[in-house]
């Protein structure tokens, strides 16, 4: 573990997609990095990020488990965290009754339990020091019932809500909480969620580098939220006024298995 005078950012889910790009933003802005993901690719990400001239430590840990989160926290070795980017997450397509329950539980444990456990551990240190920035990757999915992705959208509704509540609890402490709410983004997410046969899986999506840049800037500014892209801002606005039965039906059209071919 190398130490330096640079600020330190912890980025979870940094082996690919939005998390990798968030880590890149942090490195480009002079943060040393502690990055984490569940599989060995996190070491490849660390090698590439080191080319940006900062110290990068990588931890392979299953952040769906308290042990995995404890391992990541232990890897800090007492270093103070200036920015926590709690981004690791996973989706799961198909109808709820057709999902494997262990896979559904893994979505809950990764997106909710592991995420808030890590935020509590590092957030306590930040509050004690009176300084820190937390970015949570929520989603505009949190605004609408996720037909054929019901558990996932529920986890994002939780995170969107949790983020605003924690932000308010921490006002006047020097710790800010920002919620990044992307819409569909071109990452490994849809393949991992077994949703490549869906309309949303095959649709044109946002560039994860653009999404991450918006999230990073919002975190630095201490904003409460950022919705990535005008189309998604509109979708979020409509979702807040349309009945849930209507948005649930809209979600069906995007996420129903086989909808890519209709
Ligand atoms: N793509 C979208 O359309 C979209 C839209 C809105 C929000 N989001 C959110 O954006 C975040 C990043 O997703 P992405 O789109 O960038 O997908 P991605 O490319 O699949 O990246 C997900 C990252 O999370 C890590 N991860 C998943 N489960 C983990 C676990 N149990 N423990 C540790 N790391 C774990 C993955 O690492 P491993 O490979 O090692 O598991 C990977 O680094 C997620 O929270 C997702 O919900 C995505």
C-alpha cells in the first residue's frame, strides 16, 4: 500500500462500465484510488489506471457480503477517504417468479446491503473528520416499477431515496451525498442481467464515460443528484406524474424477454 499527499477515492464496481470511468475521472483529477470488484478483472483495471500517474490499490471482494465489505475497509489501513463512490451493482432480468431466488438475493445484497454497510463504515469516519464526499450510483429505474426487472428497480428506488435521506442527515457536517441517476448505459450490465433479448438491451445507450463525468462533477460540486441526459430527465419527470400502472406497462415494453424482436 503506497501513501501520498494526494486525496484518496474508494470506487466500488470499478472493473468495468460506469465504475471504471468514475475511477478514471478521480485519477484524472489527482485522486489516489482504492478500487474494488468481485472478480480478477479489477487488477487489469488497476494496471490501466496507474498509467494516469496516481497510486492505485485493488481489492477483489464480494461486496454482497459483510466480510467482503470488511476486507475492502481493512485494505484502507487507516487511511482517510476523501471520496467514496459506491457504484457496484447488478441487474437481473425476467419475471420475478422465473428468477432464481439466490440470484435475486444477490442483487439485493450487492445493491443495498453491501452498499449501505460500506457507506456506514466510511461515512462515520468522514463525519468524525468533518469532511468527505459520497457518490451513490442509483438510477432513474428507481422512479418506475421494473416490470421484468422488479427486484433491481426496487433496489434503485431504495438507493435513490436513501441517498437523499442521508444527505439531509449529514447537512452541516461537511460530508455531502450525491446520487448519480443514469438511464440505460452501454456497459456489461445488460449481458450480466441476461437481458440481451430485450428492447432496452438492444437499444442505443449512453456512453459510460459521459455518465461518469456528470456524476463526478456533481459529487465535486456537492450536488444532491444528477440525472444523466435530457431524455432521462424527461423520463424521470413523466414517471413522477404518470400512474405507476402506466410506467409499469412502459417498462414491460422495454424489458420483457423477447421484446428485442417485436
Ligand atoms: N448500465 C446501465 O444501464 C445502468 C443504468 C443505471 C444505473 N446503473 C448502475 O451503475 C452501476 C454500475 O453498473 P454498470 O452499468 O457499469 O455495469 P457493469 O459494467 O456490469 O459494472 C458493474 C460493476 O459492479 C461490480 N460488482 C457487481 N457485483 C459485485 C459484487 N457482489 N461485489 C463486488 N463488485 C460487484 C462488477 O464487478 P465484477 O464483474 O467483479 O462482479 C463491476 O465492476 C450499477 O450500480 C448499476 O446498477 C447502470
